[in-house]
């Protein structure tokens, strides 16, 4: 949804932009092309493995350190990260939430159903992997996690299935949930089983990386990190993220901190969804800082 993000943000020459989730650099590259001359972009990412690869790619695309800076960090600390660059505010801020395609496509990171370690950490050097989290949590706590982080309707059953099977790989987790649901609920449609598996992975990943706490911190600081008239855009991929963004933007508008917000989510085009199935779940919202 690069074109849609650009329409929401309207980056212009001389602007200072922040990409809170640099990932593969797709949004950053498109924004950078519109900031020149005179502008610059700071790209943040919590993943220390993908960050240098993306930085190298954007350097090869012609963006020098004068216009593009890559920084390792979590967007929960956006005000501190801005201050470290000698900035109080930015004109444009974008955040593309959730896991990146590079992380999903690497089985060793443990985000996908492909055989790999049950890890799911965006920063492999911090926190506990998903396997340890599942071993540590009790069945009731795990059920609550599945409900709170992914609105999973079969949370209690899935928690029971997981807690009765030692799990060390992503493939094993997928099989336990899928086969267990099929046996316990034989009339459940295949699409519903598939969705429950997806929500299970999502809920565990959110917990491993404490994603909701980081998002809440970002949403609290976002309006104060934008210059008057500055614009923000946020891409979410599940209901838990979108609810938080929607409510935060609405609260900002009521308080007069934001002068405009998206009244409805923006979706990917049919062509993009056909070309990239991951875009189907994307929801884009925008907001403008009051002048």
C-alpha cells in the first residue's frame, strides 16, 4: 500500500520523516524520493538482523547518510530516539505494524508455519522465545492471552491442546492446533480452522514481543512528535492493532490535538491483494496534527 501511504502522508521537499518500522525499506524509499532536496528520513527498526541489510540496499539506491539514517530501536521510545537525532518533531511519521515479510520468509526466525524453532522474537537477543513462553504460562493464562491478543473464539480449547504437548518448532505448533481443532470440532469449516491457527501464531508473537504495550506507548507520543500540520499513517493487520489506533486517533481529535483523522480504514487495491495475499489484511488509517 505504498501509493495509499503516500497519499495520506503527502511528503514534500525539505520534510523530516520518521519510518517507525523500516523493515525492507519500501515505504522509506518512496518517501525519500519525495523529500529531496533538503529533507531527510530516519528509519527505525527493532530487528538487528534485517536493519543493516535494508540500510545497505537504500545506500545502494543512492540515499546517503545526509538524507537517510537507520537506527536500531523500538518505536515505543520515539521521543527519545528523536531527541538523540537533535529533533523535537517530524513532519511525517509512518508505522507499518506487525511482522515483516523478511521475518516471515525466514524459517529460522520462527514466525511462519515452515519448520523452524519456535522463537518469534523480532530482536533475537532480547526476551524469551515463544517456546519458553508457552512452557511457562499456565493453561488459563494462555487462554487469556489468545483471547486478549487475537480475539480467538476457541482460546480455551487451543490452550488445552498446546499445554498437553511439548512444542519446540513452529511446524509442531501448527499441527497441534490444526489437528486438535479438527478432532474436537469436526464440523468447523477448514477456513475457520486455518484462521484459528493464524490467530494463535499472532497472539503468541504479540506476547513474545510485547507489541501492544509498544504500540500504546507510540500512540501516546505520536501527536507530540509531529510538527503542527504534520501527518501520520499507520498500517495495521489485525483487530487488536486497529482498535488501538482508531481509539487513539478519535481521542486525539476530541481533545483538539488532531485536526483530522481517517473516518474509515483504507484497504489495498484488488490488484495488490491478488499479487500479495498478505496485503489483504492491511488496514490504513491517517491523522493530522492540529496547527
